[in-house]
């Protein structure tokens, strides 16, 4: 999808934001295709300093995220790591970043703000979202199969004054705003999946640039702390906690629960508990209720990944890692097959326990 260059005087700069936690090959490939297809001079990767839609406690520090971006774009002349969002106090609102860039560089540069189709479908939750395509051409990247109906529906409700321009994928308004839908190669890589894989000891090689992978390992990012608190006489054992978590999943109508004994196999946890829900919403609700109810029982969740999508949610209960899947995703990852050497100390099919725990 080549784009003619209409202004030879101004630099054409793509802006690639988000948490980038971590930046991965899918981000880089998407940026490469936009750079080529839209004839851009540069693309700036801008990790959000304080994302308004993310809990700061669950986010890797900005220092690490920026450094990983710097490593990822090293040696690519037209890619640049930018710390602009760390230089402004408060939440990292995209409209504020664009305002600042247009104010300072608008005479010499035109901007192209790149977002994913999922973010575009929720853009009404963004601050002053209607101003984004006025300040910068809004480039909505999507992968095949193209979600045409959803994107067009969102366009009509969020941006009712935008009309198709006659050029493929480009919508314009009478006020000069521009929104472009840009098709990219589907790679199926996500930062959430990378974090979860790292936290349970699976390889992230070939999902992130090798320099980024080494940085993650060296700085112990996305893995549970190996030093466990000293157990006192009043603290329940990991096995007792696993039994309670198992029952909590059953109470929340979790299906096909399997408890793997990882002692002596994985340094990450003593037990993995795997279960599934009937839908992503069921999985999200189950995770939220479990975290709250188990906290009341003195079983504290140290971290949770994947709650936004609900396809695979990982909950870290210190000695126990819980994997809640939407059923098709569980089949794809097949953790039971991956850890086939781990004894199954409790397994349930169709609501009936097949094997009882023993200590």
C-alpha cells in the first residue's frame, strides 16, 4: 500500500506508542511495513511513561522499557527510541504528546500516529480522542483477517464526519483530519504472551530481538523472585494452598482443572494449576473473584498477567502459578504436554475429580 509523498519539505515521522513491555518483533515488523508503505522518513518508538489505562504497579519501569527499545532499534537508521513521554508530568495522554510535538516541530515535520485496531475500537476512552487525527494522521494497523465491519462501525460512531477519500483505506474530514486503515502482516506475537512465557520459564527467543532477550534475562524481568519468604509455623504449605485454589476454581465453575507438581522440575513454582473457562469474560471474572476471595483467606496474588484480553490469565501465588485459559487458547499452548514429566496430583474432567491429592 504505497503512499505518494505530498510534501517534500517536511519530514514524515511515524509515532509508535504504547507500553512496549517489552518491545517485540511484531512491533518492529509492523513499523517496518508502515515506514515502507507510507514512505516515512523515520519512526519514533515512544514508551508510555504513565499509561492512563494501565496500573503502574504491574508495569515494568520506564527505564527498562526504554532501554529495551533502544536495543531493539539499534542499527536501524530510520528507527528511533524517544523518551518524550517521561519528560511530561502526569498520565501519558497521546493528545498531549501530539500537542507538544506539533507545537515544537510542526513547521518541519508531519506526524503519523500509529495504533493497533484493538486500541482504535476503544478510542472513545482516550482523552480528547477526536483531536488525534487533526493533530496527526491516525494510522490504524490491522492484521488479516481485516476487521472491516468493526473498524467501519467504530469510524461511523466515533468519527461521524469522516468519509472515504477514494484512496484505499483513507478517511478524511472537512476539518482536515485523516484516518488511514493500514493492513500489516499477521505475526501473532504479543507483549502479554512474552511476559507470561518468561514468568513460567519458557523460551522467548525469536519473539524479541536477541539483545532485548539478553537484557530481560540479565535484569531478571518478567520472572517471579526466586528468593521465597521464610515459612513460619503458622503459614500453610504450598500443597494446602494449592488445594484451596483448586476448590476456588471449582466454585467459580472453572473446567478441566489440572494440578501439576513442579517440585524439582521448575525453579519458578512448586505447583502449576491449569483450568479453563467457557468464554474470555468467564475467565476474566473467575480471575478477578479468585484474586479477591483468596486474599481474604491469606493467599496473596503477587501479580496477574493477561486480564485485559482474558484469553490466558496468569496469576502468581508465590509457590503456585495459576493458568486460566479460554479453551481454544489452552489447546494451542498445551502446557500439560509441555510439562509432561510433571506428576498430575489432581485432575478433573467435567466437574468430577479423577485423582485425589496426596502429600
